[in-house]
C-alpha cells in the first residue's frame, strides 16, 4: 500500500536533489543507509559553510524571519517540560524555543538529536551549556535515554516510505506517555490539496492542534505546524 505521505512535497532549495535520492532508493540502487548518507552529503557542507545561525539550521532568513517562521512551534507547548528537537542541526531551535516559551511563562529544558556527526558537534560548540543533551543518531533507530514531554520532528528526515514509521516510533518510544509530538514547520500553499494535516489524519492519528502564520513574502503561502498527543495525554 502506498504511504499517504509519500507524495507530499517539501519546499526546499535541495528538493530536486532529494527527489533524485528518493528515486534511487525506490529503484533499489541504494539502501536506506545510503539514502541517509547521500542526504547528509547535501546538508553537511551547506550548513557548515553557512555564515549565520539561521542558515546553519537550514533557514534562509535573518533572526526576525526565523522567529516569524519557526516561532509558531512554541504554540504547541502548553506547559513546562523537556523538548527534543529531532534534526537539531546547529541547535538554534533548542536555543530560541527556550526564550519563546519563557515569554509565555513556560520553562523548557531543550535537547537535540541529529544524524550528522558534524552538525551535532557544531551544536555542542554553540551551546556548551547543553552539550551533554545533544545526541547523534537516526530517529528511526535511536535509543532515547529518556522520554520527552515535547518532541519536534520533520517528516523529510526519512525516506518518503518511512514517514509514517517515524511518527509511530517517536510517539511510542520517544515521546512521554502524556507528551506531544510536534511536526513541522512547513510552508504550504493555502489552497494545497494534499496537506500535512490530511496526511497525518490519513495515517489514523487525531491532530490535537495546529498553528499557522502567513508567509512574510509569499501571499499564497503559510507556515504550518501541527501536533499529535500521546495516548495518556489524550485520555487526560
């Protein structure tokens, strides 16, 4: 059966390169380890050569644009707790989420995970106070040392056919029993037929909440994030 999320297109400057890697995996020319290695070969040099914290975390704008686009992640956080950023890159989200939540009276303890060793090292160098909280691993196989109250992830971190598996694994093995999985941020056309929410609900999950914000420069686009609650939280 085809994964409902396999055809979801992420807006990214390297999207065409990633599509080629996806196709190579589908043809059996590479395995999943090869997929991750090739994606890392694209991300690693681009992020390490970047000259701003935002670009080192995959964002093309400045600090104001970063907060405008990524700040909606804080809308998913409604209480004190631990926060794991899957795909943390240089740790900028770990750093800024603390301030965004503090402005709302919420205390967050940030953690990070990245599959690229060099990016995790960069995050540790930038944030020495959190160095022991930044891990290296593949979210599909990583053995978490603890459960986290809030976990943020991007579906593009794994091959299209494994996106549903990624959500399931994080919810069952990484998110705390009363925690929350946050997916995004993504840019979407306001009239897009295949939306992130539709994909997640097609997998059988109930979207507990979502937040969006108009793109600063593109009138027909919104920044979009959603979240799924773990079972214990749903029953509370």
